């Protein structure tokens, strides 16, 4: 058992000796499979002797069996099943745990015939290995990897995504929240400014927990200031809460009324979310009031007005009828994944080299920027740092063109990305 344990963890941690009963205490070590892990426990061998140390060692074995998720029953493939093996097999079955039978010391065909006698124990998962000669270990290790993935998914908490619904007054933000939740959570009225406080609730899926918040309608700051001067401070306080909610969010749903013109305030809200580095989804609401044939025209208008943010996904919904509302969750998940996307450094440098061949930064006068290296240095939003000489003379149009090249090669739909420079030391 200890030889198998050491082979799996890749180090000699457990003492290995031919003398039975060498292992007494439980030896543990984590075994990693990428970002997944399982914890292995090497336990004392089962002995018939009623010595004090043997009894204490067996107590440790029982303890390990009680808290283990899965059991690996190791037997000696050199010999036929013994009475101790048969007794242990019966005890292990009664534990109710999932069991993997490992027949060790199987390193030649003659032994293999003896080893096959262990199939009568009735365990479904059987592996024939030789820990010393590293035979059959890869297949056994692969089976452990499957356990690790299963265990990790069952125990880890689902991802948490914080989403805020932002938009001008009376575009249907509260109706959208209620439609997403499937219940009346926010008060809905045709009177603009009905929502004042931030109203939040959770949507739980198999993949994530989404906290979604309905916010007060965002009017132009100038109009809010005038109302404040008139002795109407509530709207200003609501606006401050809306801004704070946007700041604390991961993703912003910018809601637009399909039955109304695209206003400057819509652009301002989306631009503010971009400045904050938030993921953004455009939600065109009240689509039940518009003819289906007008969707392409409306989308063209959107792309015209939001030409500085062509990477935003757009979805046409009706909070009133529930049409397409369920698809918002899929978009949120996609945007969240793109916010956390990481690109291999070698791929980035190949892309920079290829792009620079036909798009060399021009600089200013005798100051010619020279680009040396690029690496992704952050996520949410994805940030890429280019090490360069005279980078202060790189024109903003080059930076914008390279951002577009990044988007053409990697999926960053719904998230802003940032390209920054640092001087070569």
C-alpha cells in the first residue's frame, strides 16, 4: 500500500519495508489533477495479532474508513486471496462506500492468472498494477482523476455573479426583474421613478448563483440636480445608490425601450459601465409592442449609436410576456466566462508580432516605439500589458486597432478589455 501511495504522489513520503505492520499512523498527501485534487490516506495493514500497537493502528484505519469518500482496497497479486482478504472484503462492502480494488505486484503473466482470482470479490472497479515497476499506474491514476472531478463539483460552491439592471426611467427594469425571478419582487407602475431603492434577489442555477438588482431610473445628472435644488432630494439619493450598485456589480444589463428613440442617456449609462470595467449586455425591452420585421432596423440603429462598443451582445425581450427572458441568464454566463478568459503568453506574442508587421506604431519625429513583449496581467476586465520603448508616442488609434485584433482572435464578447504599456527597464 505504501509503495502505491508513494508512486501516486510522486515522492517517498510513506515508509516502505517488507516487514508487515510497518505503517501504523495514517499518512496523507494531496494528489493534484490540474486545478482539482484528492487527498490520499495510506493506512496500516490489517493484521490478526492482538498487540496493542496493532489495535491502535486498526483504530486509525477505522477512523480513515469512516471519513473517506472512496476506498482503495489493495491486495497482493502474488498469492491467492487469503482469509484476511476475504474478511476485509466483507467489512469494506458493509461500509457502503464506493470501492476500487487494486491488485498489486502484478508484473508478469504467471502472476496475472493468480491475480484474476480476486474478481470473485465482486468489486466492479479492478486495476492490476505493479507499484514498484510503475505498471498499470496510469490507468489507475486516471480513475482517481474522475473521482477528483466528481468530488470537486459536488463540494465547491457555485460561482457568484452580481448583476445590476440599469436604464432610464420607465424602460421596464422592474418588470424585467420580476420576469427573471418568476415572481413579483419589484413594484411595477407606468409612473416614471417608481423604483427608488435597490431591490435585489437571487437566481440559482446549476452553474452559478446570480444576484440581480433592480435600480432607480437613471435620468440626466442635470435634471437630478435641478430636482435637488427644488427641495426634492430623493431622486439624487436614488441615483447615488444606482451608481454604487453599478460599481459593485460584475455585469450590467443596460435596458432600452424598443418603443422609444435611443437617447444620449442610454449611451452615457453604457459608457459609464465600460469605464468601470463591467461586463455589459444590452437588453431591448417591450419587444411585444414592435413588429418583428423592425428588429433588423432597430439593431442597425443600435450598432450605429453604440459604434464605440460593438462588442456588447444585444437581446430582444418582452418582460411583459416573458419572451426571451430566460436567454438573459445564458448571456450573463457567457459574459462572465469571457471576463475571466486568460490567453496563453506565447499566443499573445505571436499575435503582436504578426499584427505589428503591417501595423508598426509610427511614433513622433525620431521617437519610434519598439514593442518587445506582451502578457495578460489581469482579468475582470482582461488586461494586456505591452513592454515597449517610447510607448508614450504610440497613437491611440494603434491601441484601438490592436484591441480589435485581440477580439478577432479571442472571444471577449460582453466585456471591455484593456491594453496598457510599460517601459522596458
